[in-house]
C-alpha cells in the first residue's frame, strides 16, 4: 500500500495507520521515539513537529519515505 502525503495532515494520518496496523499505542510509539504521547498526537494530527520525528516514527514502524516528483507519481497512478 502506498500512502501519498501532500501535507502534514496526510503524513500524520499515514503514520497513524501504520501504528494502528502494527497494534501499537501512541504511548509505545512515543517511548520508542523519545517524546511524549502528546507529541505523537500532534504528529498524527498534522501539528507542528520536527520532520526528524516524523522520519524516525516512520522508520520505527517499518516503513520508508520516498521522495519523487509529483508528475512521476501521478503518471504512475494513471497508468494502472
């Protein structure tokens, strides 16, 4: 499954889906990332958090971030 994120809220929702899929609580992810649960709540709601936190959470959840030009993503999606 590919989640396309165009905003902080999209990214937060994708992280929330990954966390839930793995049966992990916000508290556990917070402990793994070395932040408070409220910071994870802010991350999942698209709030102002450090990009490094988002990248760390994604990596700890077993996913990766791929940066690609929008036109490459859109043309790949329409060719399916």
